[in-house]
């Protein structure tokens, strides 16, 4: 049986939920407290301000990104796994990304920008180790396009066949550059 999240984690989950589903402006302390099923005082005990919630999201995103990049390093074909993982699947890291992107579109949050950059740097490092510094940004940008399309509207998401063709094309490019 999965472990029940701590109150702090549940509040952070609620913050992400409100930002993703209702938008950044709707993510007031009161709305987040209601979503989390806690009093506003309970929320303030764990996160003293809305900015503290953003800081919590930044820390979560950085941790999830570091964990995901590390798991990629252990893959036989990290590039293929990275590309296949570019479809938005409503995972914890996907939700954190979407919330983070929504928040930085309208407000300045240096810690959130740093967390997003850290995640990107981690992925690019794994890609560079696997396919070199020249191709890593190309694959990262392909992934961004897949992620954006699938995140905007599931109907725009590339099909599994499309993703496999992209993986095959990247494999072909990598093979050609190594020959």
C-alpha cells in the first residue's frame, strides 16, 4: 500500500493541482488550503507564504528532475528512453513542470527558474554523455517539441509510431556522426 503523503506534501500537491487545473491566479493560499483539506493556518504552518509554496515546488521539481536524470544514466539507451518519456503522462514530474511553466510565465520566481534550468542541465548532461555535446541539444529540443505538443492538447501528441520513428531517426543520426 502506498505511503500517505505528509501534510506538507499534500499541500504542495494541492498547490500544483490548483495551478495546473485553474491557473496561477487561482492559486491563492485559501484555494490551496481548501484543495488540500487543511485550514489556512495549517497551510501557513508548513508554507508561510505563497512564495514559500513556489519554493517548495522548485525544490520538488529539482529533486524529481535529478532523480529522473539519474535513472536515465542507468538505461541501456538513455536517448530512446528520454524521447519516449517526452509525452506528457500526468506523472508527478509532468505536473510539477506544467505548474512551474505556468508560474514563471506571469511572475518572477528565480528559484523556480533555477530549478527548471537545473533539470534541463541534468537531462542535457545525460544526453551529452550518451551522444555527444553537438547532438544533445538537438535531442533536447526535439523532446521539448514533443512535450509541448502533448501537453497543450493530447490530440496533438505524436502517436507511439511517430515517437518510434523519431527514436529511429535519432539513432540513425547518431550512427552517422560516429562513422
